[in-house]
């Protein structure tokens, strides 16, 4: 028979999973907000410095030079911001995936205990039916483990692809910036 203890344990496991999930999500949001605040402060400081410099420009050549000096760090800062935001997203996703995997790894054991307690008071002569339930449970657990491994592999592949995409964008941005600098008249 299914006991109140089994139901409470299942509820406790679900609550712990949700708390872990929310903690990881809020941690990622907190890091992203901090990144945005720091990026905004830096951008405002650069803008103030540029504005002061523009006010002291004496001719159009110095004004053009100041504009170029201002725009180059802006592009580099944007690329750095994108990399950092991608890193935060990856860390957050990895934390959420880890919380899911750790909770999901406990689920088959809990389900097996629940089924064992449910079939324990089976009447005499019902051993065949109990064995069918147990073998079905074993097959389901095996299938679940295979699916969990496949999901873990897919998550790892997705994280690697996201990292490669971020690195490719960074390299592409650097190459484009170098091309622009090389094509400028000196």
C-alpha cells in the first residue's frame, strides 16, 4: 500500500527540485543584471570622456580622430559584453541541467520503493503478477536511464555548440574590425 511517507517524500523531492531550479535561475539573472549595470556605467563614463574631448577639438581632423577613437572601443566592448552574457547563459543552463539531472537520478529509486511498498501486501498466489510489475519497472528504469544519458549527451553537445558559436562570433568581430581599420585612410 502506498503510504503517506511515500507521498511526502515525492513532494519533498519535487520541492527541492523547484528550489534548486529557482536558485540557479536567479543566480543567472543576478549575474546578468550586474553585467548590465557595469556595462552601462562604463558606457556612460566613455561617453562623458568623449564629450569632454569633442568640446576641446580644434578642427575637423581632430574631431574625426576623436570619433574613431571612441567607436573602436565601443565595438570591442560590445563583443566582450556578448561573450560575458553567453558565459552567464551557459553557466545558468549548466546549473539548471545539473539540478534536473541530480533530481531525475533519484526518481527511479523512489518509484521502485513506491512500487515495492504497493505490491508488498499482495495476496498469496499473486507472485506472478508482482514479478511482471517488477520486470516492467526494471525495463522502464533501463529505458529511463538510456533517455537520461541521451539527454545529457544532447545538453553537452548544445553547450559545446553555443561555446563554439560565441567564439566564432568573437573571432569574426575581431577580423571585421581589423579589416575596417586597415581600409581607413591614414
